[in-house]
C-alpha cells in the first residue's frame, strides 16, 4: 500500500487553479479502481505534516493522473513539483464506484474539482453503458472539461453554459433521463451532494456519491473522517475506509 516508487512526470494547467499531474507509479496504476484515492505526502519536511488525499483522475499504462485544485500549502507544493521529483504515495485507498449493475444510463454529476474522478469512470464504462455528464462550477474558471465527452455545463454566475447549479441543470434536462434505468454517480461539495441525494431519492434513481472529509491516516486508524450513517445498526462510517464512495441511501450529509 505504501508506494515510494513513484515520481512526477508532467504537470499541466487545465483551467484557472486546476492542474493535471501525471505520475509514474506502475504498481498503483495496476491496482487502482475508479473512485479510489491516494494519500500523498507532498513534502519531505514536517510541514505540512499530514498527507493530502486525491482521487485518481485517470490511468494510462504505468501512469496515474491527478486533477488538483490549488487551494493551500499542500496543493501549492504538489503543483510546483518538477519532472522526476519522487512522490511518496499511499494507495490505492478506499472503496470506489460500483460500475456494475443493470442500469442502462450512467449519469455523472460533478461539482467543481468533483470532476476529478470522472475521466477514469468515463473511460471504464464507455461502450458498456450510455453516459450523460453534468459538470457544474461557480464560474467558467472552475469548469474543467478534461476526459469527458460532450458534458452539459452549468455555472452559478452564468459565465459558461446553464446559469444555475448542476442539480437545477439536471432537473431542466430531465427528459433525457426519463425512459432509462438510471444510475447517478456524483462527486462535489457536500451541499451539492445533498441536493443530488434528494434528486435521486425523489426520482427513485440509483445513486452513488463520492464524499469528502478532512483526513489524517487515510486507512481507518485515526477515526478522523467519520460521516453519519443513515442506518441504526451503525452510527458512523469512515470516509477513508467505508467510502469515499457510498450508496446515497447509506449516509446522512
Ligand atoms: C477522498 C478525497 C478525495 C479528494 N480528491 C481531490 C482531488 O481529486 N483533487 C483535489 O484538488 N482535491 C481533492 N480532495 C481535496 C484535497 O485533499 C484538499 O483540497 C487538499 O487536501 C487541500 O490541501 P492544501 O494543503 O492545499 O490546503 P489546506 O492548506 O489544507 O487548506 C487550505 C484551505 O482550504 C480549506 N480546505 C482544505 N481541504 C478542503 C476541502 N476538501 N474542501 C474545501 N475546503 C478545503 C481549508 O479549510 C483551508 O481553509 C479530496 C479530498 C478527499 C477527502
Ligand atoms: S482518515 Fe484516519 S480513519 Fe479515516
């Protein structure tokens, strides 16, 4: 699970503060599944102390791709790395999306950097299922169209695509979702996931959501990433170990 045989191959700016980081990591690339994540030690020094979790955005041969939004100290160090810099990565971690099943239409709902896991999901099910993608951001600068074909786009300020949020856009395009057996796959900020959860429940769609939480260990030891369970049999679930992807019916957001 610890993988030190990894190094940065290339970093490109996709849009605004979002970067695509290509990483040579043959062992993890062989094992990782869509929706799983890595816990990355961004620096050899003590600061920042904790690893930073990132979804795997894509896999090509021996290479992994991360889609990283430059936010604070950790992502600043990570996106400033150079070709050949070694990376200390822990992974694959968590449970990814369950892409099997008898649904006919996969609906992707991504908010902001929540688009990160979808290129890998898209590549994995393309050809096997029909796919419709919805990508939302606050502004055009937050929308990244990497690795997904022909997405419907929304922005809160109307600077690109539909003016409104991604769930409002899905409501508007509901005729596209009416005649098929649907499964929604969602990733984004918690308020968005909550709205998607409600939309899926209202329409009786299957739905999986990829959740976020502050993390330390990344594999179930520190209990720092608890999320409330929707079932009485257990009070909490751990985002790092039981998730980050959950059936939308299993968690309270
Ligand atoms: C399972 C999982 C998968 C993730 N996948 C990705 C991914 O693919 N790409 C990506 O860019 N990010 C992803 N994240 C979020 C990413 O881990 C954080 O953005 C990153 O740790 C921030 O580190 P930093 O040191 O740059 O910011 P920090 O210095 O730690 O924080 C800077 C500021 O941002 C706030 N902040 C930190 N994390 C978040 C967050 N998750 N959401 C909102 N505000 C936050 C802090 O409170 C602080 O105000 C994922 C998180 C989880 C739990
Ligand atoms: S991050 Fe430590 S238990 Fe989840």
